[in-house]
C-alpha cells in the first residue's frame, strides 16, 4: 500500500489539520497496542461502546505514528501530527476501503451465510491458488471492521480476491457490499446464528443477500425460501441433492469414511471428499460449484476437491517443554496472517525471550525480495529473539537476519531438534500446511493425556464486552481470576484481560498474584483474602491487599512503617450483609481513627459484596445492602476527605443493578460464559469446552454389566465407548449411571455405570463413531448449567473442579 495524504482527505471528505501534508501511508491500524504501528501508519481512532481510540493518540504520537483519522483532536495533541477529521471514524474506515478497492479491477468472490464461511474461503484459496495470486480475509475477519481491513490488504500483484462477510443485524451488509464489490457470490448454510438481531429468518436471509446485489453469479442451494428473496436480476447457479429443479443435481453417497458426490452438469462427473458430516459436504459442494462457474474442467475439479483437508482456524496457546509457552498456528503461512499471529504472540507471551519458527511465506502478492523485507521488518518490530526459518526461500532471503537459523525443510529441523534448545520462552510455530509443522508441535508440546479443556479467548473478550456495554464509559472494571481463573487458567486469561486494558485483576490469595507477576502481568492486582503472613510477599510483588478488620489493618500499617512505605494502596471491605469478611457499621469509627493522618497507606477503594444479586426474591435485601454501602462508604470518605474508587456489583449485580455501578464493578463468573438467568445467558458465549477421545468401543451383550459395582446392567446388546476422563479429572461420580451424558459427533451418549477415577463409559449404540473420535464432556452440550442442575450444585463448582492435570488449550479464532 502507498497512499498519499491528499487521497485520504478526498476519500474521507475529511478536514485536514497537520504539519506534514505530503506524507505517504503504507499501513492501516485500529489497534493502539500493535507493535506494527509506525511512521507510515494511518491510525483510525474508532470510538466503540467500550473503548475510544482517541485516548491512545498521545501515546501513539510518542511511538512515532503521525497520521490519525479522528472525530476530534485530543487536547494537547494539536500540531503534533496529521489529523483527518471526520464525523464518524468507522464510516471513514469503510469509505477508505471502498475507495482503495476501486484502485483494483480483478474478480472477487464473496462468501456469506450462517455457517461455513471461513471454511469455504480457505478451501477455495487452496483449490484456486495454483492459478491465481489470491488475497483473502485473514482468519475470520468478516465484521464491519474486519472486511474493511481485509480489503485494504490488496496490492498490485493480486488477481483474485476471496472475502467473507458476516452480519448480526439489519443495515450492515449494504455497507460491506461496496467494500467487497464481488463478481461471484456464495451463500453457505443458513442457520440460527444471530437470529436475535433480526425480526424473522426471512429478514436475515434478505439482509445477507444484499451482498450479492451486483454479482454476475450467485451460488447457493436450491431452497425456495431463499430463492424467492434473491435480488431481482441476479443470475443464480443452484445446486441440490437429487433435485431436477436445480441447475446442478448432486447424488451423495457415503463410502467407508468418505463421501462420493456425483454431479450432473454438462455431463456427469464424480468427486470424492475425505469427510462425511453434512457441513463439510455442503461446504465442499459450494467450492466445486464455484470452480464450475469459473469453467474449470471436471477432471481438475475432481482432482483438487479430493485433496481437501480439515482447516484449523484457531491460534492455540499450549503448555510446552522446559517451561515454554507454545502458540500453534501450524497450518498456514501468508503475510496477512503472520501480522495477526505476531500481535497474538505479543498478547500471550509468558517470557521475554520469543522464538518464531516460520516456513516459507506464501500468497502475499509481493515480489519475493519485497515480501521478505516486510517479513524482516515485522519480526524486528516485535523484538523476536530468535527466528528458525524452514524452507529454501526463507533460508535464502532472511540469511542476514540477526539470530536466524535456517533449515531447508522440516525433516532437517526434526533431525537436528534438541529439547534443551527451548527453555523458558514463548514459541510461535507458523508454517504452511505443506511443511507439516504439526510434527514440530508434537515435539514441543508438553505431553499430557488426551483430555483437554479448550478455552475460547474470543468468547472471553465477547463476554467482557457484553458486561462493559451495561456500564458507563468511565466505570472501571475489575475481573476475578482467582481459583486458577475459575478453572480456565489464570495466566492466559489474565494476559487477555491485560491486553483488553481492564483496570484491576482479583485473586484470592497472594501466591496467585505472585504467579501472575512472574508470568509478566503488570495490571494492578487485588488480593481478596490476604493472610497477614503474606503481607511482605505482597509488597515485594506490588500486590494490593483487601483490608477487612482493624487487626489486619494494624498489622499492615506496622509493616508499611517498618518498610518506610508511603501511600501503599489498600482496599477496604465493608460487610453490608454477606457476613463473610468486612467491617460492620459499629467498627467504622475505629477504622476511620486508624486511617486518619496515616500516610503509610492509601485507601484506593472501598467495596462490599452482594450476597443475593442473582435472586429476584431478595431484591429488597440487595437494595438494602446497596443503601448501607452508600451510607457507610460516604461516612468514611467524608471523615477522611478522600475520593477512592467505590464498588459493590458482582457479575449478577452488573446485570440486575447497573444503577449501583459507582466507580468500578467486579466481573467474575460471567466472564467465563455463565449467566445467572436464561435472559442473561443468551448474550454470553461458551468459554470452556472439556473434550476427550474414545479409547475403545466394544459390544456388550444383554445381561452383562458395565463398570464398578455392576450399577449398569444391559437389558439388550449395547455399544460401549470408554473415555479417558474420570473423577480425578473433576467429573463428579454422581454424573454417572444414566444421570449425565457426553456428546459424540453431535449425538447424546448417556454415561453408563459408575464413573471411574480415570475413565467413564458411554452408550454409543446407534451413534456413527469410531475409536479416536472426540467426545465433549461439557461445553455447548451438555452445558455446565445442565450438569449443575442434575448434581444440585452451581456452575462455579463444575468449572473450578477440573483438575490441573487436564491440559488447558487456549485459542483465538
């Protein structure tokens, strides 16, 4: 990209105020945290519901960024940079993308639908890349912002674009259509996703179809409900199973773990795909139909479609050997996704030392020498300690890069691999699929058993933003990461929260806070249950104690005096009705007396805890707690002439009593996707999915028993799958013997007999499955709410009971 400031002013219809009117732009950014921001960056200060990009402009100017699209110039920044002043910065970003797109005249394929967009896009990239230099949406960049950023990645060497577009409500697609300007459109499966944003399914379909208003060809399944909503004049290229009314009729047959598809179009031809599930079959058909529309021969389509593979769309964080953290992105290697992966590496790094294992970089659109200069600049900007390059091209082009170690192929690297070469560092593994970097991941990954708890970091951010949306812009937010992040894993959750600029983290005990500090977390941390014996360690690690009694306060003041501390932050806990910890009303005078004229400590916040905010029948009690807190905290602040942060709302309080948000709120279980009623729950996304694999399947005849104590007796022949997960992993025995179930290939499999320490058995009679298939213990189904109801407990207990021997895998779409 090379765009002059005069073009930006014209494209955005902006008012220019600046000191360098002849600047050139080679990069667009919306994230102030990215290390890729530099003097050639055009920063769009997006003003969202939860964060305003304008507030980060002074810091960006200090880092060398000189060009900003704003709706106002922040105070103190006048005359220090170039400013393009517009009424709405998101609209300006989209206008920029529209005008930038018009610089290029190659064909573009657009994909939308409820499911399968990213898979179809990635498969088309694989199928068409032998013939085209393709620009495509990185990962699942399909939002109002993501589409614009994807299109801005175009350069003069591209000759085909593949972009996906997603919407959540009316009025969004008409903004994306002129940005993409597609020639070929693909409508994938329409499901229930985002139904809540539309009045009806017809309205949602009609909105999605607005993407294809000007396409030459629209590819879709022959569904009357959809066909009647297609914009007038759009040429449709339809398909259907054994459907003579479709342009292409397809016969589908499952043969020993694969699917045979016979197409009837200009003759008959057959393709085989290595999948049997409905979603993959439909996605493969969309790809084959696209190739037909582009006049590929039947032979070429059959040959290439047979090579389709499972697409890994996630950046995964795993525990690695020798104290390392591993980021697994081992299935693609292009320039756009490398930028995303390096930003993610910076967010999730556990150690200062960073190693990148990188294959040859493909499909950038740049000449080879230009591409690798850009790659080198990216790596340098991210302060990568060591680069291991695998592939002949990268070995040649980055030969002079500092601390660069070349290998001609993966085989050579594996032959020379030494575990001792990787200690206490964060490792990004990023390679094109053909390089088989999954073999490198196997060597680096810490070995654990097959059961894993997958943590969706996108869902964590979504849930955080949902609760933020109920708050005033100025309200601070503290997030609880105690109890090993409610079972999810405290380090990685804390890193994500730090990246999202939460104001405080909360832990139960000092050692939890110390572990976070040792993992590089610098966000302020409150210790909610501090023991006096841990005060010294807390001070050493800059942890802030909750103070709940006069005895505890005296002890901390004494230590602060001994260490000659000044204004050390503390947090005063008031007991307004929980009767767990905290000062009661008759103790306030003593508290005030101890704090008055005391400069060893500073009251950073005053807070209390609601005991029944999730119970509507106790609303009067909750309002009484809030009233007491208001009165007592006011008494303290007035007596001491201070203005600390005040907070009383927990997760349920944020949702039910937002009027009592004061200066800060404390988010706990809601962050992890667990709401306290059905209405709240529908706004949250599932964060944790506990998975394992089928070890063995056997046939048990009628009359035989399964498990300890013969608690299950087979009344008829039954297929039994054994899974390597049990009560030592945190699965309660009471969930067994038919009360609970696991999900295998989308089907419920009841648990048979007693759950063992390390295993459980499930009924898979009638379920199409095999040894090695995945079984979901909880996640989307069963949910932790379902389990808690059956077990007569709460979701907290389900989540926090998962043993730390279960490997946590963190991922970001």
